[in-house]
């Protein structure tokens, strides 16, 4: 691509400084290249004219030719609108405008013929067009209209106020293609365009914006998606390759007494085959002499903590310190207590560092880290404070890593004198397509097997009308000695959303489960840390029967005796979040239950989410369904990463293309790691260009 495409958008004919600022703020368009890659999201057909008698609600848009008469201004100053009558030789139809009224009044001459294009609506059983497009009819336009597929571009109020509605954007892109069309270069080698039957790049760009016919739109989309995904995968795989070559990891060459003693004498249960496989993968990474960068996925309750601990013991056997960073104090405390229990009979020093840690204790931790006597530190963001310094940090674990920023994670592994091995863990199953893009530079391990004896959670959906039945079930479970979570989406009542809210729910629960027979805890994000801890401790210790909570208990709480999860307004939660909440129960040997409560009025999508939850306990199936229903931007932790800026590809819909371009990129780099072969010159140039523009994919750890 020549330098002309790096030209600032302000220099495009028809833009200028004011419009350039709006394009930058609203669309992120700063250069000619950015604008060329801003594609229509759908197309409308202007290839034929209809008659007034043909207008129905069967088709989205109609194009008519005729005269405009009887302009009438209706209403007072605040509610004014304009109506007019459009007529051809088959009848009349009303036109209506609510804005741009002064322009509309001057627009029409009674004897002129106009082209009207719009979507019909119905008012008092009669069709009309609200805010139709109007243009002067030019003799012979019927022949010209034959090419009339028009791209529709996303716009905004600010853009429209600057004359950059869909039509305005289309006009500017036509100017851009006229100005730069001859400079568009091919970015794909001939052997790829021929093998995959792809349009050349220039034809693809012209036809994505101004298509000759519907068939060529599909070809243009295929070419541009293929190109975008292939270059993303090439970047990811080259980054991964370069990191391995450039960063020498600490070689953990031995497995010693710590791991062997733990495995032989202190492991409280038999590892599943999936856990054993992941431990082998991690052990191989740590002994390779290259830095480990591994993502550990495991559904709730699959046993990630034990795998992480065994990895820690390998580091300790090799004389290195380790740390675990968790996103919340609740989760950090959970890790500390569960790992302390597992190591209680072993001579290993560990400690906990959070925002609540007292100064004197912090000083002690700092001293022990620096002299090397503290082997394992578990904590929150407090681990990345400047005062925290390790003697020889060799292994870092980040739990629920999507909740941390890239810079926060990087600061943690800069704490050691050498680059530590990195294991990032998540209990949120990641769809395969997401793992191949956003997490593409990490090796992925999956624990896809639950420990033996763990009973699948039974899930049921009830409407509010069955609340008495649910309350009776809750009482029965408490009589059996079980504990119950009741989760609400809001803390206080919202005027805008008709949701059950936590404080009202707390009062209802207290009425349905009165003292002294029942004890109720309450937990939400606005409480002080010490109050949260106190409420959680009461529940953990079995002093309360019911925990009324917001989603703060989504991760980190492991209470085997809690066997019922009731989720209010379940239709308002995403699938992955519902699955995470459900995973708070089912931690013990008893049968556990998840009850999804909702109102009767459910959207089609809301109903589908609840049906999937009732049907499936498979976190990966649920994650894939969530991606298809909600899109990648709503999957927790991906939106804020800033990495989902696809121009045309779709993470939810293009799974096969993502997988095939990944395979192709692997095949190309296997034969030509640095893209130095003459036939791969276009690929090398494009990858270098994208990297120079900081379009970095997969840079997670």
C-alpha cells in the first residue's frame, strides 16, 4: 500500500478539518485507509421503479417516480411537521417530514417529476413514507438505475448533523475511490487468490462499496474477510514465534521432593485424566528453556487450583518463588485458604497480600520476599505495587486474567530478575474462535472433565407465578441442612428497569424465612470490605442459611454445603454469567440445583438463553451459544481489551473461516517462518504495515 493511504482524512475532497474531527471521534476514521475499510452493513436495491399501487408492507423499500403536491404545515411551533401528496398515474400516497422543514418547504415545484425512495409505514390503515429520500428525476434515469444497489453505512446523530448520514459517507467514499483507485495494490500472492478463487483487492474494495450486482457483493465480502483473518493469524503466530525465539525462559529442569511428596502423600483425591494431561503440558513448557505462556481453561469445579498448585511445586523444586494474582479479595482469600489447606502438612511458606493487609504485615512480606524465605505469595492488584519485590520470581499465575489490563499483567512479571513462566487461568470457557484470535499467542490447555463423584447440577426455569413452589423447595433444602444463594441483578430499585432488586428481595426473603428459624446474609459490591468479609464468613461457617447477593459471588466462593442457586430476573443475565453463577453450587457431594426465575414476558433471545441453561451443563457449549446470541463485544472481558476491532469479519459467524485461515497461516509460516520467499512478499509487506500501525493481535501476556 502506497503512502497515499496514510493521508489524513481531512485532505479528502469534501471533508476538511471539521468533518475530519467528527469522523475521527464517531468512527475512528483518521486516514484514507481507515475510510476505505469502513464498509456498508447492508444494501438496498434501487434497480427498479414501482408504482403507487404496488406499495405493500411485503418489501422493505420502494422507489417511485411522480409529482409532489399539497405541501401542508401541521401543528404548532413545538409539534410542527409537514405532509405532502405524492402521485403517479396509479394513485397517491402521503409523504411526512418531522425535521428539515424549512428546506422541505422550498424543495418542490408542482410540475417537476421526482424520484422518491423510502420504507412504507402505516397510519390509520393507510401507507405513507416518513422522511423519504427525494431527488429530481432525470430523463433516462430508468436505464441508469439498473445498477442501483446502494450500500447503507452506520452513522450517528453527530455525523448526520455534519452531512454525513449514509448518503454523505457514500459520496465521500466515491470521491476517495476516484482519487486513490489506481493506487490500490494487491496484498495477497497469486497462488492464494487463484487457489481460493478470490477477487483481486481493487475489485473487492470497489464492489463492497458500489456493487455491480448481488453476486459480486458475496465475492467481495469473502475476499475481504479472508484477507483480514489471514493477516490477523499471521501476526499472532509470528508474535508467538518471535517471543519464543527472543525470550529465554527459566529452565525448570527437575521435579523434586515438593511435587513428589505432595502427589504421593498429600493429594486429597485422584487427578482426572484431563488434569494429568494439563500438568504434563505445563511441565514440558517449564523444562523447555523457553518462557511458558499458557492459558488454562477449566469449567467451574474442574480442578484448576490443584493443577496450578502442582505447577507451583515444580517452580519451588527448582528454587524459584511464585505468586498468584486474583482480581478480587474474595477470590484471593479463597485461593489462600484452599492452598493453605492443601499444603498444611508441608514445609512451604506462603502468605496473602491484598488491599486490606496491614502495614506491619506488608513490611514483613516485603522482607521475606526480598530475602527469599517467602516461597509463594497470593494476592490482588496489591502484588504489582512498587514496594513488592521478589528475590527470584520464576512463575506467575493470573486468575480470571481477563479482569486485568495488559499493563497490569506485564508489571507483575517484571518483578523478577528473569522473565517468569506465565500461566493464566479462567473459569469462563472461551469459544474456540475467540481463543484463536484474542488469545492467539497463548498455548491453550483445557480441563474438560469434572472430578469423579461430582453430580451434574439440576437446572429449572420457573415464572414468578410459581414462586410459592420455589419457596417451599428452598425451605425443604434448608431443613436438610443445605445453604442457598439468591442472586439479584441490581442493588437498589431502578425506575428504568423493572427488575427484582436486592434490597427489596432481602426484605421479601426475611418475610418468607423469618427469624429465628432462618438466618440470612446480604452481600453486594457497595459494602465495605470488612463488612463483606464478615457476611461471607457467617455464610462459610454455616451460621446463615441464605446468602442474598448481587453477582459479586460470581467467582471465588467455594462452599460445598451451598447446594441451591436461585437467580432472579435470570433473563437479564448473559449465558456465560448464568453459567458462572450456577457454578457456585455443586461443589460438594450432595445433589445441587439452580433455579432460574423470570417474568412471563420474555424476549425470544431471553427464552432461548434460559432453555440452553436448563438443557446444558457444558460450559463450552454455553460459551459458543453466548457468542452467537450476544456477539463478541458482550463476552465478559473482551470488549475492554480493545482487541475486537474487526473491519468485516464476524467472530460469531465466521468460525470456519477463522479456523481455515489459522491453518493456512500455520502452513505458510511452517514453510517460510519470516515470509522471505519471493511469492510471499505481499504478505510480508502487509504484516509489516499492520504492525507499524500497532494493529497487534494476541498480545495478551
